C-alpha cells in the first residue's frame, strides 16, 4: 500500500520544482527588480496550514538573506474582527494551494486597500487569490488528490528560495536552487524506515527544528497529526529548553531536524542532552550519541530543509500505513479548508 496518492505526489516534487523554475524565471526577475527599486520596509505573510509553515521558512530566509522585517498576518483580524492596519510600503506574501479560502481572501483584500503590494504564491492559477494579486507566482504542482499537501509544500519552499535568491542577488543560492531537483530525487530515496518502529505505538511526540528548519518541523508535526493520528508538537530547539522540557522523560520520542548553518551546533547539543535524559531521539541533519541517525542529503543550508521535508514525506506515508491509517483520507478533513 506504499503507492498511495500521498506517496505518488510527494515523489513528483523534483519534477514540480524543475517545471516551476522554467515557468517563473521571467516573472521573478521582473518582480524582484521592482522590489529592489521600491524597497518595501516589511513583508507580511498570509497563509494557513502547510502554507503557513512555508511562510515560517520565508520569514527566516527573508530576514537573514534580504534583511527585511517579515511578520505573519492573523487572518481573523480581517475576516472576523473586520480591522485593518496601515500597510503602505509593505508587501503581502500570500501562500496557498487552492487560493480559495475566504479568510485569506478577506485578508488580501484588506491589505490591498490598505496600500500593500500583493504577491501570491498559489497552485491554482485561476483562483480568486491569483486574480486579486499584483504578482502571481505559480507553484506548478498540478493536481493533488491526497488531502495532505506534499509536492505543493515543497513547491512553496522552492518559490520562496527563488524569490529571495533573485531579490538579494545571491548567485550561490540561485545556483543551489537549480541543483535542487536532482537533490530532491536523491532525498526521496533515503531510507528513514528505522523511525517507523519507534513511532508506531507512540502517543505523543516533539518535532524540533530551529531557524530555517522550524517551518519544516511545523510541517512534519502537522503531517503526523493528520495522516498518522499521532499527537505531535513542533518546537524551536531554543523554546524546548523552557517549559516543554518538563515532558521529556525516558522513552519520550523526539524527531529533530538540523540544517548545516549557524543553528546546527546548538541543535546537535540539544539532541545529545535529550538522549542522555533517556529520550528516544531520531535525528536528521546532524549526529549525536544514543540517537537514531536519519540519513540526509547535504546541500546549501537554505536548500537542506526542503530536502529533509522530502525524506520525511516518505517516512510519514510508511508510518501512517503501519499505524492503520489511510494517509490520503485523514478523518474530518478535506482538501480545501474554507475558514472564515
């Protein structure tokens, strides 16, 4: 049963990114030339679910590579409270697979009337979100039949990297992105099967990342909830050292992601400390004693989180099946969540 829609669609991520790079080069170049010319003072992200986890990644990448303040909009401010902030001189980056959720559309409409330039990264190019945007960046993921997003999430990460590489004129990052499809193919083939057994009977789990890896940890925790019926909480490696550490008792499972940047040393140290406490550590992107090391594809630090997400999708499909779930049809969920 490995050939679920989730499995098949996640396996298409590499080709999705190839298509996206071919499709979006011209519009990305025009957009980033305008951004450099007009120099917005902030970026406001707007998204829900997996797309919001991509927005977390965008915050870290934009602030570290472009040096621009990036904050997340709370859609309820517009859709429920009908309030509006002054957004003159800002860019709203809206990320969505469907481009149809009413609360996102309300937030975008308010932001546009409040003076923001609207940039939409969206998979459905005929959607209301795409029509409302000043610039539309197609995700190019095609149809996803599984309720759980996979290739569209990877596509959102790739589009964010493309935007930042051109905006910051970072040739090294742009070159790394052109190599990402081949790296995604290799990441998809990595064997994380050893993590299935420890998680098959688990009830609770921490998923840990930091910096660029935090949005990937958030995405992994969501997928574990919706496809595996496993209560998973995403945490920054820094935040876990505060109150959440109290739950880490012997045998408590912790899935940790690390990318090869300034955060790696601290994440690796945390993994070693948790392992010494007797926690069951599954570690990707670093190494620590008494931990189950999950193989990762080495790459540019801004690309590596995307590759870890790709390897994780193969694991979560296998884990869902092992726990008796159909990863394509999570209970109580549907593909387009129309939050008001």
